[in-house]
């Protein structure tokens, strides 16, 4: 599936792709999430075309999960913009699954559980590929099996976003945040309450409360990408807002 996805994208000139697993493929093939996570990672196994030339060597093929074309647009813009800014553009969407307060470095924070079925790139994980594993996907969602790409996201600063359709127009909510590291037992507790086979990110959003986030939430997805520090996250967030507006996407800065 991984080889086929890259060769199809190369053949048809696609800059981003989505494997429509939930829209019928779930009855035909094992889960696509392990493939999706590899596609979203700049450092990935090489694939060659029919002439033996490596396909987009040294680059990710941004993938959007669950047929979320708005996330695909977000992913592509992010990857290209981060490349221009000299940042690593590996990105993914997550489900906004759950959250509760937890004391982090002596300060109580509302820590979200960001979770996706396996499409997160290994570059987001503590330890990278060494910190990654693949679990058999839950039969309830994935009747024919297949593996996730599982790991715990590394601490660091992020830019979050979500593109959605409202009033016949594309909109984008955009902000900054951070990923925190929680004790192993707390991570496992949160996994056990959601889906322990999937990759997890402990997210804290800057200036946005739980209720504010949910009041404008148009889907269960949130898009995330790392920056090198808080200053670069803020600069990249403003640059992304400008790019979105130039493309005609009505953009709201949240919590900044």
C-alpha cells in the first residue's frame, strides 16, 4: 500500500493524498494508518518509480486521514511553508479526544489528549522510529486488521490549526501551543480511556480554554506541526495566517 500510494501520487502529480479507508476500503484491505504515518515523515523508506528513480527523495508525501480534504489542504500548505521557513514540516491531524487538568512543572494545565489512528509521523515521537511501535488495530474500527504507528509525542512547541467549511467559505482557526511530557502511568491511564493502540500527543493550547475550543469545533480533528521554540512557533503561526488569507481562506487567530 505504501509503495502503491507513492507511485500513484507520482504518476498523477499529486502533492498531497488521502487514503479513503473509512469509505469502503475497510471492507477490502487492512488498515492504512501505518502507511499514512510513514508518508507524513520526511525520513521514510525509499520507493522508486518504474524507471528506478526515487520518488520525491528526502521529502514527505503529506497525507490527510479519514478523507478530511480540509486537513489535506492544511497539511500541504504547512509542509511547503515550513520548508520555506527552514523548519521541519512533518505534520498530522489528530482527533481531539479528551482532556483534563494535570500539574506540569508545578503549574496546573488543561492537557488535551490528541489521538489519531496511526497517521502521526515518527519524527513527532519521543525517540523517533526507536520510540515507535505498531499495534494491531481495534477490530471494531478495522475488521481486516492492519497496524497503527504508535508513539508518545515529544515535548515541544507547536502550531495548531483546523480548516473547515462555514457559510459556503473556507475558514481556518489557528494558534500556538505546546506538547508536554506526562508520567508514564498518566499517559497509560489516558490511553486506556481512549484507544491504547494509537499514537498520543499531550497538548496544551495557548490562551484557549476547553470550552472556547469546543464552541468553535466543526469536526473532531486538529492539525499540528512542531516549531523549534516558542518564538519560531509564533512567527510561523503569523506567516501561516498571512498565507491562508492570501489564498482566500478566512483565518482567525485564536488565543494569541
